[in-house]
C-alpha cells in the first residue's frame, strides 16, 4: 500500500472525511471477512463492520503504531465485538429455551412477538442492501440512527462530528438511500411499496 494507514488515522482523528473514506475502502473487506469468520453470519458480520468503523471515528487517535499494525489493531476490535455478539446469542438461546417451559397462553404471546421481529428483520435486510450503495459517512450515520437507534447527539459524539453535520449526513443519506430503494423497487413490487412506506414513517428523521 503506497499510502500509510497510520497517517489516515491521524487525519481521521482531525476530522478528515476523505481520510475516513480511504481507510474504509481499504479495510472494510478485511473487517467483514474477520467478523464473518467468527460469527458465521453475513448479516451480523456486516453489523459488526459498521460498528467497527464508527469506533474508528471515535478512537482513531488511540492507535499506537509501536503496539502493532493497523490490521492487528482492527482485528482485536473485530474479535471483541464478535465475541460480545456470540455471548449475547448464547444468552438469547438460554432465554428461548426457558420460553419452551411457559404456559401455552404465554407461549402464544412469545411467538407473536417473534413473528413481529421477523418482519422487522426483513425491513432491515432491505435497508442494509440499499445502504451498501451510498457513501461511507452517510452509511455510518444512517446505520447509527436506524440499526443502533442512537439520538443525533449520541451519534455526533460517536462520530466526533457536530450535530448539524450528522443531521446533514442523515438527510443526504436518506436521499441517496431513496434512490437505491427506487432502483430495487421492481424487486419489491410484491410487497406493495413497503420501502416508501418505511421511509415515510419517520424512523429516519
């Protein structure tokens, strides 16, 4: 690599969007592969990938080249996030097992909740697919707002950007996301235009 990623991190710490974009393009494939290796789940690996790069925005100034390469620095963070998710899965599995012992009426309520969660998952998959086609900073902002459900202030703190900048990223991201959803609209015709209904629901405001 002709350019030095450690220098990109210094620029990211100073708020450079172009340095972040270069860093993201260079390392997102590696981060995703590592996350998928540990999680064995592409959707969850993509979530971890976005979380890692939000963390890069927050902690770019914490990278110390004397303690290891940028690749190693990222790998440690990916593994930590992946292990957290695996532990959470284990807890959820234990909870699901306990649900099997509930009374029939309680079990029916649980299954109804699970069905609703499945519909939310379908919406997320549609949004994830469209988000892949928008610029990285906009993607980070939308991911933080939709998937992580952070407030504008919380997202601004994590991205180390002014609240106004975060709002702009979300606004432009929504515009570009609508464009991506429109390109996929013919594939979603059977869903009755859910993509537009979703975008108009206020979830992204």
